[in-house]
C-alpha cells in the first residue's frame, strides 16, 4: 500500500505534465487570447507548475524511502527546510492566483460586463425601435394588414380596416374571413389559403370584400403562412382606384377621346368577330368616310372649331341609321359598319342617307360650316375575308371617289386594286430610274412670233426606260410628282438645265432663256431658293436666263411658303411663268398675287383655233393675250401645230409661240443642231436683205 502511495505521486506528475503541455500548446497556438480564457490559462499554468513541483518532491521522497531511488535522496529531502517548500509553493501559487483575480480578471470581467450591457442596450433599443416602427406601420398603413389563425379567424387587424371596408378592428377580431368576403369569392379565397399552407407565397390575389355600407371593395392580397406560429400574415391593397384607372385606360385604348366613338382597335376587333361566324360568315359592309374640306376649316377657323365640327359630325353619323356602327380612325376619317348587309344597292342607299345628313349646314361656336364627305365601300365576303383586306379595299374606293371630285359614294371593284398595284410598281420603278440615272432632258424651242427667232427653250423630262424606250411625261409624271424622289428629280432637272444653257452660251449659240418646270415637292421641302442659287452658281448661268414654270396645283398648295419662295427668286432676277393658264378656277386671282413675268396659254385653247374656228373659240385666246398685255406680262402660246394657229396668234399680238409647228422636243445634241441651223437661216435672211 505504501508503494502504491509512492507510485500515485508519479501518476499525478504524469497527468499534470500532460495538462501543462496541453495548456502550453493551446497558448502558443492562440497567443491573442485575453479576458477569462487567458486568466483560466494562467491559473492552470500556476497550479500545474505547483503540482509538478510538489508531486515531484514527494515522489522522490517516498520513492527513496521504499527503495525506488537511492537512500541518499531520502536524507536530503527529509530536511525540514525542504519539507516546508511545497507549502510555500502553495502559498505562492494561491497568492499569484489571487493577484490575477483581483488585478486582472476582475477589471477585465467588469469591462466585458459593461461592454456586454452596452451591446445588449443597443440591441434592445434597436429591437424596440423596430417594434415601434412595425407598430406604427401596422397602425398607419393604408393597406389592410391582418393576422389569421389556422381556421381563418382574425387575430389582429390594422386600423385601416375602417377606411378600407368600413369595420373597426375590434369588430373583425374573432370573426371568420367569410363574414366579409363576397360570397362569389369565398371558395377562391379558401383555395389561396390552402395554397399558402403548402409554403407558397401568395402575391396579389384579388378578392372582393363587402363594405359595411354594402358596396364592393376589390382587394389584392399578398402574404404567407407561418408554420411555427400557426398563423397567416396577409396585407390587402384597395384596388378601387386602380380599377377605375384600368377602366379608363381600357376605354382610351378602345375609344376615341375627342368624339367618344370606338377607335381603330375596336374596329378591327369587331370586324374580325363578325367574320368568324362559321364557314360562311354573314355579310358585312365596311364604309370608309373622309370629310371634304376639313383642312380648310382647321386652317381658317382654328383647331377648336375643327374639333367641334368633328364632334358634330360624329353625332350626325351615329344618328343617321340604327343599322350603322360608327368608328373614328383619326383626323377626319371615319369607318361605318353595317352588319348583315351584303347588297351594294342597300349599302349605297344607307350611305347616301349618311351623306345627306352631313351636307346640312352646321354651326360650331357661332361659325356656319358646310362640309361634304366621300365614302368608299367594301363588302364582305366578296371584297375580303379579314379586316386588313376590307379596309384597304374600302380605302381604294374612297381614293377613287375623291380623285373623281369627291362628295360621292364609291363601291370597290377589282380594277382599283390593279390600279393601286400599278401605281406601287411604277413608284418602285421611278425610284430605280432616279438611282440609275435613267431620266434625260429634251428641249422644245420657244420662238418669237414676229420673226421666228428662238428666244427660249423649255426643259422637258423624258424617261429612258430599259425595256420600253423613251417615255413621255404623260406615262409617269403624275406618279413622279407623288413619289419620294420628286424633290431630288426636280433638283436634278434644275441643275442639268442650267448647265446645258450655260454650255450652249459657251459654244457661241444665242443666249436664249431656259424654262424649267417645278414639282410641288420642291416647295414642300423648303429648299427651292437654295437649290436655284446653287444651280446658277455651279453653272454660271445668269439669273435672268432662267425661267421657272409653276402650275395651279403648286399655286394653291401651301400658299404662304410658295409665295415667299417665288418672291425671293424674282428679287434675285429669276423669271416666273404660270403654265397651263386658263384651265383652273384660281388662275385669275393668282395673276395679281404671284410675282409672275409670263403666262403660258394652255394648248387646249390653241388646238381649237383653225381657219373655220367660230369667233367664241378664238375670243378666249384674245382675252388672255389682252389681259397679259394689260398686266405687263409676257404671253406664250403652247401647242401651236399649224400655220393658221401661228398666224392668228401673231396677228393678235402673242409675243412667243411653242409647239410642234416649230419643233418637237429634242435631245440636247439635236437641239443644238436645230438652234445652229436656225441661226444660219437667220443670217442668210439678213444677207438677202
């Protein structure tokens, strides 16, 4: 037993050695440890050292006593001085631990406690602040916030319930949601709650609630189910205003804002709906109506009167016939649908009734307004089986009616489509012709009636078609005027004619005047004055040698811009001629307003003059010549083809003549030869004299 007691000290030594080694390793691996952990490590180190020394001492002492170590060790360690050393070590160790506790651990622990208390206080304040914010959000939210139990009973309701559905929170708490949900939406609401129980987040589920006053309130609900709390958390947004806005937007999308009539979107929907009535859709008449002269009302009386006129027109159209449904596409264009009407005669009679209602006088803001209208008709299924075809064909009929004078009702016929296709193909060809430089200029002389001397040349456009050869303007000029390349072509004609005239002068030919016809597009783009000045500058041709010819369709369109451009050119020295005079109703008024230098009598009047002409046929020509002379304008007669016509015009005092009697339009080289031969003839005549 005594030997065992001696051995136990060495076991203790081994154990404390292991503890000491572990503490040292832990310390060196984490030397930044501080506070309680570091204090604990220090105490363990102190106690470990003390135990090692004490148990080493008694281990050696008892080991030598029982023969494990030499007996000399026993005599040494048995000295009372050495026996007291372990007790001293205990005192030192206890003092060291006490010192660490008092001077290190207690201040550190106090500081850590203070920091922990401060952190807890900050987190508590933040939590209280968050709770307060949530409370305020709950109490002040405009949305309805509710908490429900598993059975769908209200556990908590936000105060906004009073403003939203007319009930106070205390009136709802404890009651089931089906007490407030519209009966038709109870089942769908139950399904959404079951869906939320599966973990699905419900977003913007719409359900109608019954307001305390009896009205219906649409609410959009979003929320979740909390499994730990066994509660639903939902908030609902009142969609009443949103529904009103949605209804307004839907109305704006389907109806015209000015007149209240259904718009293009509604029209297409209704046509397609009418045409889906089985294998053989019921007949449907589509009428496109366009007002005649509406632009003049806007320009002269203002857009406010124009808007009032459109509203009155809309009212008259809708009241014209119970069988007609009216739509407004925009501007002054309307569409009328007549269901179950496939007879062109019946459709035309209905439209004639509509036109008669529009021709009656209208008063808008004290202004008396007269308007007419043109209508194009297309009938399904004969003229189309979809909205696009029917509207396009009705448009073609309308276009044909307006081109024929307007104020009429025209029925679509297939030849109109062929004509439109021809115009489209011709426009494509004209674009290609301009790009490929297929246009050329011919020139027709203008001669003095008194002696036959060439005084000018009119530049006339020809098209050198790749397959059809040289084409005269009659085959394409109308299409070219409406083409996208009209302005560019006019600019090219102007530049080419000026360069040609300048080249003739450089070759020593007589300094004749060059006449150039203008396109309406050259006035619309606003660059005419600049284009003329550029052409004169590039060619070196004097401004006095250039004469620009305008027609009535130019004079009557965009009058302000046209007048300002022509006045600027006239001030520059360029001459202005009025072509085809006498064929339009506005020609006489134009003579006083426009800065003209010449009028050209239209060929239709000249062709009626011959030796057997009655006096009334020639009286018009005499009047025009006399009027031009009185206004100080030069006069040129076009289309002179016979000697009798030339003699008559010369006798009546028409200064210049132009026509086949003198020469057909010639290419530039042929015209040069013609002009050279005429000069030679004049010289021979002068020599004989």
